[in-house]
């Protein structure tokens, strides 16, 4: 981006685990908190070059890994029930959030970690 004269947008993928604490989650959370810090620092480092740096912070999202971790519909429904929106996200939900941050609609947004987790951090 710099070699091409600046400008652009970077969206990192963190996790809700990088915004809120959780028992027995310190190793995972430390990497995601670090990514949140990297996002904020890089946003400041490159703002004057017109490069925006943001991150999404997904909560539980359906994937092959998620389906191995939560293998039954009953377990998925139980997990979803603890979230305010009573929903486990689809990958498309995360893509839409990232596309917003990449778009000109977010041209005044940098250094933001966007929670995409069905309201769990609002509790």
C-alpha cells in the first residue's frame, strides 16, 4: 500500500476473546488481545498515509472447527441461548462486517475493534 502511494484498508480478525476475559482462556485470549493492540497501533502508524486498520472480533461462528467443538444441534442451541440474539453466526455475518470496514462507508473509521458477537459484550 505504501509503495503504491498510500491509501487502503486492512481488516484483521481478532475475537471477542480479545475484548472480554474468560476463564481457562488465557493463552487464546492473550493472542487476540495482542491483535487488538496491533490493530490500534498500526492504525496510528499508517493513518497519515491514508491506510485504515481495523479488526472484527467474532463470537461463535459456524465453521468446520466450530462443528467439531460443538458437534450436536442440541449443544449449538444451548450455546446460542446464552447470547442476547440467540444465534450462532454464519461466516457470511463476519464477511459482511469486514466488507463494511473495507468499504468507503467506513472511511472515517480506523483503530476500531468491531464486536461481531450477538451482543455478548453488551452484558
